C-alpha cells in the first residue's frame, strides 16, 4: 500500500517527498501518481469491482484536472478521499451523485503554534451513494427519501397504526420545504420510515456537518456559502434522512457505520485495503467521533421504536 512516506517502490522519491511534505501536485505529477497506484486502487475496491481500477484512476485524474482548488489540496488528503470512495465501491463521477471529493480551506496550527490556512480534500457521501450502500442488502426492496413542500398533501402518524401519505402539489410554486422523510421497504413485507421537520434537519446539519460552517482568519465560525447545504439543500437533506434510518435496516454492521466516513479528512492511505478498513476504524477522521455520537444519540431517542409491519 502506498504511504505518505513513499513506502511504495512504484512512487519516485521526489514525488513521495512532495506528498509527505504536503506540497500540491501539478496535473502531470498527479496523472503519473494515479498510474502507479492502480494496484492499490484495485486492492481497495470491493470484489465485484476489482477490474475497474483503471476507470477509477481515470475518473480521479479528470476530477483533479477540472478543479483548480482540488489541485491546491494536500495530496495525501486527495489520495485518502479517493481510497475511501474506492473501498466503498462508489462511483467518483460527480454527475452520478454517489460521492464527492471536495476541496475545503481548513485553519490549522503550524509548528510555531500559529494559525495557517491549508487546503484539504474531503470525502463526502452523496444521496445516491447512501442508497446504493443500503441496497447491497438483498433484504431491502426499496429505499428512498423525499422532501415535502408546504402545499403538498402530507399526513403521517406513529403508534400502533403507523401511516405515511404524500401527494405532491400540482401548483407551479409548491411552497417552502417543511419536512423531509425516508422510507425503506423490506423483502419480508415490513417497512420503516422516519420524518423530520426541516428545522430538525437544519439543526442536525449545523451540529454535525463539517462543511456547514467555515472558520475566518480569526478562527471564528460563520455559515459557509460554498457548503453543499447551500448549493443542494434537498439532496443533503435526503441523505441525512437515509442515514437516520440506516440503524433500522437489515444490513451489515460495516455498512451501517459507513456514515462515519461522510465529510471526513484522512491524513494517511496506508492500510486501506477493503471496505472494512475504511468504515470500521475509530480514527478514520478528526471528526469521526461526532458521527458516532450522532448515531448513538439518535438510537437512544428512538430506542422504543422498531420497523413497522
């Protein structure tokens, strides 16, 4: 496995030195690096995608060449985000909406204890990627999420006779988004759904999303205008609800915990050889504990609930 210290014999000493030193790579260097890392990419990919290493490398080169800000990121964070996507078997093409590798400015302390701005790449799970992971279980027939507008006909209830009905408004302006919900239908005829008012979705984003806020030069937090919560609120809200119901789905523990990789930045690529390596490590990212706390808190809040029949 290639490491940030140039442990792979395939990576030249000069290139390895730039990577370990956090220096940005030019396009030619990155293309060369991808060609040398195809074995590592193949090793990380799930079994059914082992032959797609070349395609993943080409997609990553295309992403890098088309995004000047991504080219400014610390190389190891780009490689780590790519290996995370590969290990989860998610498509890198942004138009498919399965996952994204996004550049972000982060404020960090340097060796002299002063604050500096660094560009780092962040892995972000997409709405369609969350669905794709859940549907790898043959016990799930269908899983989806929807947003509800003020003029829609929408009713739901819990208790002994749970019910969820949603008819879209036919008006040109359906009104503001009021609720977001996700529903899963199981192969045994059961189902589960979760409904959140939009205020809860926003509160969740502000508390747990690493991209919702940004730090200014003084280190103070402010809302990030470049956040995907601003660019595509509905998709982010749907993904949030899909992840909210994961703990009730008949899927493996590893897939259940895949949400912990969302919006994380890794500082190494060593040891990423399978899906389990990416989604089961407790030190997967500097903010991963928050993701785990989120799952634990939601489980306590709904500990008396279960899949409806």
